[in-house]
C-alpha cells in the first residue's frame, strides 16, 4: 500500500507545528516561525489567547454538544451578538466556510422559490465572479470559474454564471429570468487579495434592488474584523441581504454562519435546512469569546491602525525591490504583496530560510494575514525577516 493514512490531497510542506505561542508557531524540532498566515486568516487572537482558551475549557467541562433538537441558550446569545453588530436579523450556524456559503446559496434560492404566492421555481441562478473561491463542496466549486477545482468532479451543479470580477457591466449583462442573485467576495482572498471597488459593490446593490435579486457576500475570509471593520461590507456603504462568515469567527475553533435579513430569510422555514453539529455549545462558546474580543470600536480601530502602519512599511520596503514587487493591496490586516515574478518560490524561501509564514495566493500574490493581536514587535520582526528574505532571494531560472 502506498497511499498515506492522511488522504493525499494536500502537498504539505515540511513545517510540522506542535505548539503555538501568541503570534509564533513551534514545530516538531523546536524551530520557531513568525505566523503571518494565522491558519489562513483564522487565528485572529493568536495561538494562546487566555480568554478564548478559558471559554472553550469551561464550556467543554459544562456541555459540549446536544444537537439542534433542543433549545439553545448558547446559540441565541451568539446570534443576538451577531444581529446587534451587523445588518443581519437572523443567523444559521455551520461548521465551516463552505457550509456557510452553501447555506447562503440555499437561502438566496429559497427567497425566490419558497415564498408562498410569490414563489418562482425558475429563479435559481447566482451570478458569481472570475477567480472567486467559495469552498470545496460541490455547490461551492460549481460557484467558481476556476476549472482546476472542477477537474475530476463532473458534473458541476447547475445554476451559476460567471461575470468578470469588479466589472459591473459584465454582471449586469448576465441578469435574466433565472437570476436569483449575486455571490461575491468583497475582497477576494485566494484570488490574490483583490478588493472590489466601491462603484462595483454599490452597483451590484443597485442592480439587486432593481431586479429583486439577493446580494450574497462571501465574507468567509475578509469578515470578523480582519479588514478593520467587523465585516468588509461596511467599507462600501452598502447593506447586503445575506453574508457567509467563518474563518476568523471561532479564532481556531471550526464554525461558520449564514447571516441574513428577515426578508432574505423568508424561504428558510421549518424543516428546510439543518446541521447536526452546527451551533453546538462548544462552538458558540469559542465564537462568543472571539466576538467579545473583536466586536468593539477600540479593537477595530487598532486593527485599522496596525494595518495602515504595516501597509506603509510594506510600501516603503517594496520600493527597495522594484524588480520583485509590484504593489501592496488589501484593507486592514488583510494585505497582499503582488509580485512581478512568480510569488510561490519567494513564499517558500521566506518560510524555509527565514522562518516567516505567509500564504500564497492567486495572481502572484503573497497574503500577509497576521493574527489581529500583533504588536509593534511582531511588525518589526516581520519586516526584518521579509527584508532579509528579499535580500537573500535569487529568482529561480525558468525551467
Ligand atoms: C476559506 C474560504 C471558504 C471556504 O471555507 P472552508 O472553511 O474551507 O470550507 C469560502 N469562501 C472564502 C472566501 C474563503 O476564503
């Protein structure tokens, strides 16, 4: 037998972390890494936040799981917090980002199809955008035009049309009798930290209003304080109908959620959707601790300040290497370094030779997505490692 016990779908690297200390990871042989990857925008509070650990420990001792057959004081509390702090009137809890997007897709379809006398089964199509990433389930790979994720998994699910990201005309041209809504990342993450423009997001809102469409945002990566606002839609001066959130929400504990307005959730009636684990007391305790830490103006302002400082330092830095770097983009502590050369080998170089963890992304971009609790010391350490990495880097010869 040659297959590994872990199904070999990931080309895993040699870093094998066994312990986390604030913004650092320590691997099996004791090597320390500066973690500006945060488990892919997940560990908002770093790796050893006493409040988060305490909340999980306490809840684990008290009650871990009971299913959704029973009333949920823990779920009501977190849902109320999300409702109080966002556009949403109601929340469905999931265990992952892809499930949060799945729920959002179902919610948008049900808005049209399960609406009593207004119900229209022909409205099922979501207009999505090039280079989007929405997860790895059948519906969420179907929602992306990235064919590399489709290969081997045909047929794709019906009901998605792909428009050009950040191109309002291209989205408008796809609206037809089957359209149910738009599904868009306000800031593309995997696609290379590409923020949509304000005109584009406001234009989608206007088109949605005009045609009675659902504006569904995938904020799985950019949500939960990452950009210096609790949710990224706040940067755009728009109100969405449905938002999928996950990654940072549990600070490392697996949880996602579909947030919706009362109107948008009109089709999600008794028996239409469910999850065994979704919203279990342990997940609720973790996410409640995260929300308590991040959902306040003080914390959000700190994220914006740190983001601006990091960004201006990065802009200074790339000026020294005009042959390597094109630009810095993103918002808050969701930043991308777009390279002029292939970015993946540089990302590997930083990891293997300078113990600096970042995340590779599309469009030759390196994601700089640190824990939101970094301080001046971590920003300094990051720039030291990055500068040393750029100075020692030899662009590989094309094969
Ligand atoms: C990570 C991600 C997802 C999928 O989340 P999982 O928890 O991996 O299922 C969906 N959308 C976006 C924008 C993401 O970044």
